[in-house]
């Protein structure tokens, strides 16, 4: 799972894009919202990811003692 903050831009009337872009800063996201508003009109929201949840079904851990002997 990707971690860290990111922002996406969403149209008030059209909703989020099919493949929303993850902007790495709030400033970049606001610049994109302004650009889209100029082109398409209407209102564009800047949304910040504040957390995430995930189901982990399989987790594998490999152990290596570094000497090359398997036991």
C-alpha cells in the first residue's frame, strides 16, 4: 500500500476522475483545481487523504542468517 499524504481534485458536478491523479503537495493540487476550473467552469474540490485501511491476506517473511547454510 502506498503511504504518505496526497491530494486529489474532484469536480462538484462530475465527481472524481476515473483515474484520479495523486498530487504530492497541497499547492500542486490547488493549481490543478484552478486550471480545471478555468477550462471547464464549475467548482473543483481539493481532497486530502488522511488515512487508509487495508486487508492483508498473505504475509511472507524470509529469514536469512547470512552464512548460506540452510539450517
